[in-house]
């Protein structure tokens, strides 16, 4: 139903098709179309669970690397207070945190 300027800027910068990322795009349909991606399947199930009231919130961390950069995001789905079957889906760039965690892990032999 709506996307914010940050999402629009990210979509443009990453060459995303407006039909998959813009206003009017069906986020659940996009997740369904990526049926071989386990992160997309988990996101779809988590969002549907929030929409149906099975969960009060859904949170998932996932990798979304670009050709020039390793990056990770956190997806959070929360229901609107007055319209619980409507869900706000947000994505937060957590690349800095994940990179720091990986740098602090002992080397594998």
C-alpha cells in the first residue's frame, strides 16, 4: 500500500523492478515467487503468521549481498494496532553489526 523514500532509494540504487518494490507491489507474491529461497519462504510464513494473529511479531535476519558488497538485513513484521490484519514490514541494514561479529569470531582451522 505504501513504501517510504528509503525503500524507493534502495530499490533504484539496486536496479529493482518497481513492480516488485514499489507502491502496489504485492510483497507476499514476491516472496511466493522466490519459492526456492529459504529466506523468502520463511519471510512469507512469518508475515502471514502475523497477519493471521498466530504471531504478534516476526523477525528474521538474512543475507542480501550485492556484486560489490556483503550485506545483511533484519526484516521485522508487525501488525497495525487498529487493523491487525495489516502488517508493516521493515528492513534494517545490519551489515555493520554482522561484519563486526564475523571479524570477532576465532579463525577456523
